[in-house]
């Protein structure tokens, strides 16, 4: 299988998803949109994984490549391709499906639990996930649930944490893919966002809890295994 990544900034890379792909014998390609690279023809990949980034989906004036990326995502969805979005990636998918993206009432930065819904996917895609899962967050915006999508998870700070659209499109507001080194890079590059607030942990708290990334990666591997089966 061929996995195509859309990367928005140098410090948010594929992380544990690339490790999973290598273990499974899949091939990976990364388009560095921030460096002016263009996404390839859609017949060159099987999965599109849209990574996170500190920008907003509305920052087209500052990041002109967002315009082309949005069109590309919409076309991929129409073509029934497997499309997975993480954080900014989930917001871009939501917008492509006609939903609004806007600032959340609270920024959510650090380790907070999400609660999985009682959807039918609890018996398939999410069957190994505990009802409440501690995951890593770094986001200030959210999205309305796209029409026709199914909500998969919520947190105290943010209702729409994960969704599925059909059996090919998946959005995750939180980060299961981040290794401990990825978290360190986020703190180094976006640490100015860490300010006292109800759902923002200090950099010390975040790093002290970073060993939780190992559990997140184990869940990610299981999730990707299931998506691979689910989308067939």
C-alpha cells in the first residue's frame, strides 16, 4: 500500500504513522506543502494522511497552498479514497465536507481524555479502545460535525474530537501519532501558546506525561490496522 502525507510545517511530521507503515511493508511519500511542493496525482497513492499544523484553515492569504490543498482533499473524498486527517487535517476535511471551522471556546493543549461514543464502530474500528482514552491535544479551533458524518469521540473541552464519513474518511482532532520527540518539537516551536488556562498544561506537565505516547502509539497501530480492513 502507498501512503501519501501532506505536511504543513517542518516540526509536525508523520511520526508513528510512518513507523507503522514500515512495519506493514507499505511505502510512504511526504509532500512538504510549506516548502512549495505540490501533491502528486491521485493514482500514485492509496491513502492520504493530512497532518497537523499551527495555522488555521482560513489562513489562505498567509499560506496560499491551502487553496490547492483544500481542492485536492475534496477531490480525494469524491473519489472514495482513504483520507485521514489529524488536527488541522481533520479541520480541513470537515471544511471540505461543508462544515464550519472556528475557534473553540477553550484551547486544549496537553494530555486530556476523550470519551468514545456508542457508535457501531465500537465493535469494529474502535473495539480495543477503552471507553475513555488519555490522548495528546494541541488545538485552538474546532469544527461542526459534517452532514452525514458520525461522531466518534468527544472531550470536556471540545465536542467534536473524531468522526468518520462513509467508510473512507476519518478525522481526529487529537494526536495519536506523536512520539515523545514530536511532542518536544511542538513545545519548542509553539510554546508561546502555553498559557494558564483551564485546558492547557505547562510544558513540564506535558513532558512528564509524555510516556503516555507509547500507549497512544499502540492504539494508533490497532486503529490503522482496522482502517486498512474497514476501507476495503
